[in-house]
């Protein structure tokens, strides 16, 4: 889909969905009904799939070709290790501190809001060749 409609719209949609749908989805995840809990998981999977489906192309296209491999590898893995590694700790702390099992939804909403704002600094590059604007001769 990111090749058809662009990376930026999909990532904006997913981050807006995370901001708006986090509380209802976490409520569904915490519901005693297995069907509703699975619907909550499905909603989170759709949001994450939409975002992470467009992310690799966005990262590659945002990096200059001379340092692309290093920039993508370092940027992605450092952020994933730092934020992905600490997120379960923070989510557990939130649940313990508040006594509310859907408190991690606020962590997701914060991340989605930061992502939504950050995406406005990215330029859409899906119609260009690896993020390089076509020349007049092309």
C-alpha cells in the first residue's frame, strides 16, 4: 500500500489510529470475553502492521545513499533497543503505579503523538527513485 498511496499517509494514519484507538483497544484487550480480547489484538496488529509496513522504505528513503546502510542500521537498532527494550518496563511501572491495567495505552498514545508530529518533517518520497528526486533529463 505504501507504494500506491505513499509512506507518509500510512504512517500518519497509523499514528493517528494509535492516538485515538489506544484506550478502546486496551479496554478490549482487558475484557473477559475472549472474542473481544482478540478483536483488541486484531486492532493493534492492524495499526502496527500499517506503521511497520511503511517504515523500512521510509527509513531508507530518508537517508543519503552514501551512508544509507549505516544510518538505517544504527538509527533503527539503537531506537528499537532503547525504546523497545524499556517500553515493557515503563508499561509495567504504569500498571503498578496506577493500578489500572489499561495504563500502557497512555504510553502508546504518547508515542503515537510524537510520531504523528515527527512525520510532518519527513517529505514524501514514494514516487522518487530511492528518495532521490528525478532529474530533468529523466
